[in-house]
C-alpha cells in the first residue's frame, strides 16, 4: 500500500490527528488493550505533554506518534500523510524526514564525536557532506555546545549528552520533535536547563510532543494530555 495524502492537514488543520486509535497485545491467553479508542490532535507549533504512570499506554502512544508502530484500528494522519496506508520503507522515510526523536537514554554512539552523532541521521537524507556539517554545527550552536563538537559522549555530562540528542533531532529539520522522558535521567537542575531549551524551541515555532510521568515537567507544556489504562482521561490547555 502507498501513503495517502490528506488535504485537510496540508491546509494546516492539524500536524497530528488521531481518531479512535486502538492497539492490542496478546500476552499468553490474555489480550491487553494498550490503547483503547484514543483521539489526539496537535496543531503546528504547539507544545503538548502526554502524561501518565507506568503502564498507562503513553509509551505505546509515543510509538504510534513516532511511526515506530501502527495501530490495529483507527486513523492517524501526520503532517498530511495517512500513516495506516504506509509500508515499512515509507514509515522509515517518514521517521527520518518528519520526526526528531529525543530519548531518555540519549542514544548516542560513544565512538562518534558530538558533531558526528548529530550528522548521522542526515546521511540517510542523502545530503551533501558540506550541508550535513552546516546543519549539525548550527544545531549544536542552538543548544550551546559549539565548543564541544569534537567531544565524545563519554567526555560530556548527562545534560550535555541530552543537548547533543536535541541537536541531532533538530538537524533533520523535522515536522515535530518527539521527546520521550527527556529529563528522566537528569538531576533537577540539569532537567530544568533542558526544559529551557524546549521552551526556546517552542517559542521559535517548533511543534513538540513530550512524553513524561512527571507532572512538574508536564505543567510546563502549552497543552497536557492525561492517559490512563490506554484511554485519554483529560486534556488541559494553558
């Protein structure tokens, strides 16, 4: 199947639109409803936090938003593309082109420098070396790491590693930034510094979806979506 286009999204209605999303897992003889009829809408330029405890379904929802998995039922349209109609190759292309991932564990390669880590995803976009280098340097400068470009992850603090991860997400110029517990492995002071970067990105027009179990982190977002037992229980706007 081929990805389809949705003109409503192309006209700027929503960056993310999910309707009646369901995802089930078989564990032995039991069926677990990880997501059960989820509706979610995120407009371009919004900063949305999805909050819920362990086992609430927020990680499954993150995988759906990030096109790492597809729903069993429902409709998901991301930046004008109907995701349910995409094959694995197309999903990989969408992830690389439209989604900037930021993970709790940073997911940096220890053998590469900060600059090389940021450049790596751009290799799959078939960009010229000079363009990859330019984008990577600009992204590292945005997160105040211009003086650490030659440092490897083991030579950086946890906060600096997360800033490299943010730069890596930004360098591909994605439609959305998807952050999974980005402050989870950091102390409170460093976590606050990382959140300042997210606010700066939001102020400059980036669309951000942040997954967290921390209510203090979630409260800093423009919109908060609470999930429990695979269902959206409330949506709070600033």
